[in-house]
C-alpha cells in the first residue's frame, strides 16, 4: 500500500475534496492574475522589416515575446519581458525574402507569441492583406486595428499544480 492509499483511507472524503478544490481554485486565480494582453500598436521599423511597438494591457508580465510572419522562417529577436502597463519595441524582423512580396497569398498572419509568468503560451494574430503594385509585386498591409487572441486550454491538473 502506498502513501496515497493510506491517506485516502485515513482522511474523510469531504476533507480531501475540499483541499483539492481549494488548490485548484488557487491555481485558477494565479493564472487569471498572470494573464498578459499584448496589443501591437504599429510598425516602428522601415520596410521591409518589422519592429513592432507592443503594449501590455493585461495584469501580468509577458515573457519570451517573439514576432513571426507567415511564410518567413526567421523570427524577431526575443524580448525577455514586458511588464503590465508598459510599451516595448521588438527587435527588427527582416522579411524582404518573404513570398508575401512576390506571390498572391491567402490567409496571411503576423504572429506575436508570448508566455505568462505561469508558463502558459499565448498568441495574438494580426491579419495581413496584400496590395498589388504597378510592377506586379505586392505590398503587405498589417491590420493593427483588430486581432484574435489564442489562449491556452488549462486542465484542472495544471490548475492543481499551479495552486501550490
């Protein structure tokens, strides 16, 4: 018989369930308090590169911030952290060899990936449209006015582990 088996026999079920529930609730509160919300305010770098100005409008710090573009293998240099209520500019991401300039592509996005202090991954997606130029190539236009946020799905076991 293991320690957990003995514990289950000795501790009344109501006490054990109450303890488990409280720990899961503590983990849920920790996750909610640590949620960062990064909003891209615009590009601060000359074309053909990205240097996004990001604002953290959440309650928690954003860690390990990386910017990438569909069709481009490179990513921006990693920003270590963005405290809540502050603005930071990412390192430049050069995308002049990206097919977004030479081919008509559908469903293009700019990805801003980051983590919360609890280690949970988040991602903001910004839609990119293309405008045809006179020479037959394209200029990418990033819609900074709207974005979609991809949040992690957190299980009760993850809440339990974070509720220490």
